[in-house]
C-alpha cells in the first residue's frame, strides 16, 4: 500500500532541492558569474544590465526549459509504464520522436526558419502517434500488445523516411542541420519558445493528474480495472493523448528523450533481473 505521507514528503523535499540546484546552475557557464553578480542581475536588472541580459535572455530560459522538459518526460514516462505495466516503457514508445525528426527534416529541406522547423516537428510527432493508435482499430485488434507493435512499426517507418530525407539533403548545409537537430540542445531555447510549448504541456499534466488514480488501477491489469468500472479503451486513449502532448510539447524545445532515458534503462536492468530472464 502506498504511504501518502511519505510520498508527499518526498515530493516536497525534491522541490526544495530543485530550487537551489537551479540557482546554482545560473552562474555556472562559460562566462562565470559570482553569486553576488547573479543575485544583483536577478534582483536589480536596471542597474546591472549586463548580468541581467545574460541571466534573463540566455541562462534562465535554459534552466527553466530543462526543468520543464524533465517534468514532461518523467510524467509521460510513468504514465506509459503504468498503462503498459512495464517499467522499461519510455515516452517515445509510440514513435513521437521519430515522427518529429521526420517533420523537422522535411522543414529543413524546405529551407524553413526555426519556428517552422519546430512546428513541423510537433506535427510530425503527433501524426506518428495518431497513426500508431489508428492501426489497432484498422486491423480490428485491441490491447496493449498490438499498440506496442504498432509503435515499433511506425518508428521503423519514420526512421526509414528520415534516412531518405538525409540522402536527399544538401551535405554541405541541410544534412548538418538535420543531424544537429537530432542530437538535441537547449542552447537556442528562449522565453517565447518556452511559453509557446507550455499550454500543450499544461493540458497533458492536468489530464494525467485527473486520471492518476485510474492509471494506478489500470497498472494492476485489465481485469482489475474493468471490475472497478473503468472504461479501459477510452481512458487508455485519453492517457496516451496526454502523454503524447507532454512528449510532443518538449520536442520544439529539445529532442532529448533517448539521452535522458538511457541511464534509466541501465539502472532498471541492473536492479530488475527478472525483466530479462
């Protein structure tokens, strides 16, 4: 049984630890700032214009963006893990990142600006998940297994499409941009792009919070969830939509899903031998 008091205490301690870590991250960059300079730039930007510009225009958006991206990936990851009842499930299970990469590569081939590239990436990610969810209905099969297989199929197709787009790209300019975008970076993150992605993420967070108890029951198995009166098919689609919104919302900011998930996989495999036996 889950101890709510210990859970809430852990969340409070994590939040209290997050704030000083974020403040420590602000002065640590190529141009080092002292704690006094950082504090002066944050509190009195008019009289410390140089420090304020560095903090508010460059460093603060990156720190806030990293926090938002981490929260989005953690929430979507735990939603998928409970939904599919497998701790090895990750946010990109249904092909959102590969679809986003195809959308971004297509926009780069069209010589579009950064905002158009991010828009195409967002559309590509959502489109990939939509096709993944549609396949089980087209073949007349339900359940999580066919959904996982559909995600693998769409991810493979998107990877092949991305390879074709790379082949068609100009090796002197466009190919480098595609590869750089795939590697992921928060170096170009600013407040407008962060604010543009927040509404989608907030909607995803609200949906997952609303369905959090049903999601816990669904992790116990389909029969248990059905016995509690849960509409499994309907709520599964809603939870997938919310998790996709969170994952797709961070894509215009930084496509870092695989990088963040790798150490998590290593930890799980090291402590859960039963998963690979």
